[in-house]
C-alpha cells in the first residue's frame, strides 16, 4: 500500500471518530438542557412555619416558651391541628398541659394538649399514681394568700388530746411534708397576685388522700410554705421529690406555754389513765406501779 492511500485511510478514521465524539457531546448537552428546563418549570415546594417541640415532652408537662420553637414544614404536609405561624402566635401553647407524649422536633397538635379550665386539665398535671384532694383554707391556714399552684407545703394539724374530762393536752404535728399545690380555688395557674383562697387542691398518694379527708374531723389544718432553696444534701433538696406521708415532728402545748399541762412519758408509752368519778388512776402496762391521783 502506498503512503498516500494510508494517509487517506487514517484521515477517514479520524473523521469518523471526531463525528462520533461531536454527536455524543451534542446529545449529552441536549439532555442536560432538557432536564434544566423541566426543573425550572416544576413548581417549588412551599414551606410554612409550624410550632414543634424543642425537646421530648412527656405527659403532664406544662408548656413554657423554652419548650417550643418555629420550624419549616412542607405546606402540603400541614395538618389543621398544627400551630401555624401565619395564623397562630408562639405563645398560643404556653401554659397548656401535654396529655399525649410529643417527641423532639414533632409538631404540636391541639389534641395533644389541654388548656386550663378544660375537661381533663387537672388529671393531666397529676403525676402518675397520684391523687388530687381539696382542703379548706382560712387567712391563717392559707399563709395569707401567698401560696400559689406549684408551691410545696407541709401540712400541719392542731388538735386536742383528751385523756379524761379533766386532762386535755394541745398538740400540733406535721402530718405531711413536701406536698405540691395543684390549684388554689379553681385556678391551677398562678397570676402572681396574693389572694386569700377558700380551698387548695393538693397532690398526694392514695393513702395520703384517705388521711387528708379525716384531718378536719380531728382538728384544725394549716399549711406551711417550703423554701425553693433547700439545703444542699437535704433529703428533699430536689423540689420535684415526692411527698412524705410520715413524720415524727410535733410540738406540745406545754412547749409554748408554761401554764398548759405536760403529757408525761407514762401516758404516751406504757400506761393507761382510768377516770372513776373524781379519781384518776394511772395503770402501768407491767402492773407493778399504779398510782391514784385526785384531780
């Protein structure tokens, strides 16, 4: 084969390859332009602001501004029960109580919360296993109106121990400690204004509830407000700790006034006093020491 023919063959092959490459490049460019045009013509997804949980919200949580925030949400995925920025305020959920668990980042719904005054509100703020019971208040027993929902109090009982017709002793004892106030009168949220309430609703255990209903029949009930800043390391340094239903703290009337009689140890522990007319007899459990006293 002569050199001229070889050169022509090489040039022809190069021309074919160049045509193939140019055709492929043209087709690829056309496809990209078509895709870009389709994307440009497609409608953009519209996002709206909805109120979502900033953290996991368990049942019974009273919502505060720190618990929620606005987040972008596809408009097509917005439910009528959501809180939407176009028509709702961020504070619309503040003060409501969660009655269904809400996960972090999940939109808040109107059905997952209950407002104050609505049916089920008090049951929603109760801790699991606890009961709500109401007691009567007076200006003195209610600390002059300075107790509010959420405060922690001790429950005190003042009553008279009557050993006989002539022997009566005054005693005040702390029957419960660290009890949470759920509501004062019918308000379960504080308005920060001191007001003397007629009733207070307490959060107690089922056994404590049985005892509370007997308090007014035994004597006079009073509430003692607890400090929010308990001593570090104290048994109840955590304000959310459960109430204490048993306490040995008490004071006798003789500790307050020297003119009131003292209940001696024999009467409280190992003896029984029997009154026969004007004669009062102390009978010891061991029956070894009996004494007669004329009142």
